[in-house]
């Protein structure tokens, strides 16, 4: 694998009223084949038994450290994860995100770390993947889409590639993310990770192998984008102006990190910003010049329609 000393991997776990599924998630992390695991859990003001579950696991955790901190109480998972990114020790070679309601297959961490360890750490890299979708009872109900277009900043500007629950970062990527997150908040920690790593010339190692069981239970802050229901929700987000607001927030955040970005990424962003202003023809022309893309033909068509309608 190329990792001879089996370094500890840090798991950044954001929780809030997660008592229903949290124990199953922690059990699956405890069952990982990777031997050394430190957990950093930020609990965002839970009023159920979430904190007690965390305390119980912390008292018996034998894989490494188990640190519990109080969340920012801003009511958003992105803010909770941002606090974890800023508070966790900076010395880890590998860092992973964890949601409170999923289940990990036993080799999830080992597979991701093996892929990252095949490279030197001078370039920021993130391993991410598809997910298997399960319902509240743990029954498999499908998979997230298998994206085939290459990852990159031109995609990251308008689409998140993979869920944070699949992401494992090398040290260079985590330090870049930490530096960027000191400057700004963001819409979603996984989308932001994709944006800042690709903007800086880093690599996303996207795997079609799904080793995260992504639970869909009706209370997800963000759910899967598979199927007609989520597609309809995306259309509503575009038509209602939410997609434009998200893009605006992302551009504002990236604007605070310009010197962390490559010159090519800065130019792409500048052209993309022109695709959000001016006449409909000017917007569509600028979008084409930017080279910005979504992963599917339907998504690309939606992108151009949004530009034409001034909803980008």
C-alpha cells in the first residue's frame, strides 16, 4: 500500500440530534480494517441522546483518540464541519469526513488511504466515490450516479462531485482546506473541498467503487441526487433562485482565496462570473467560453438554460 507505519487517520464527525443512527455509524467506523483512527466529533447542540452516545463510545474507544467538542450552534452542517476543520489537530497525514447516519464498509478507509498513499503529498489530493443508497431500515435502494467526465475546477464551480461522507484528504489537501476555511464560510463542506482543491491545482481521485452506505431517511440535510425526485428538486432550486444564490456565495468565498488558486482557475472564475451578468446572449456566450460543465448532458442543458434565464 505504501503506508508502512499505519498513521492515525482523523475522522471529522458532525452530529446534531442523530441518536437514531449514530451508534450504527460509529460501530462501522470501529470495524474499519485501518488500525489507527482518531475521532473528532462536534455536536451542534443536540437535545436527544446523541451526546450520551458519543460519550459512551469515547469511554471505550481503543483505536486512538476520541475528542468531543461543542458545535457552533448555527443550525448548519457546513458550519459544524468548518469548526472541525479549524479545530482538529493539523498533523494528520489523512483526514476523512463522516456524517452521523451512514454505514461504512470495513475497507473504506484502507481503500482510500491506499489510493492517496500511491502519490507523494506535495499536491493536494482527495479520494471520493459513489455511494450505495440505503433506506432508514438499512435496505439497499440504489446507487448514486457514476460520473464519467473528469473532475476539475470547471466542474466544481457548478456541481459537487461526491458526498463529503466519501471524502478522505491527504495532509496537503487538509492544510489547504484549513487555510481557506479560516477565511470564509461556505454553502457545503464537500462542495467547498472540491472547489478549493481543484482551484489550487489539486486532484480529486474519484472511484466508482461505493463503500459508503448513504442513508436516505427523510431528515437528511442533503440527500442523494439520483432519480426523478431529486432532479425535480434541482429544477425548483434553479427556478426559485437558490442555485444562483449558492453560486454567488461560492464565488464570494473563492474571492477570499484568490492567491491559493492557479492563474487558470482565476481566469475561469472571472469568465464564469461574466456568465452571471449582462444580456441573455452575453451570459450564454460567456458560459461557453468558460468551459464550465456539469457531469451529465441533462445537467449541462440545465446549466445553459439557467444562464439564459439569469438564474446562474
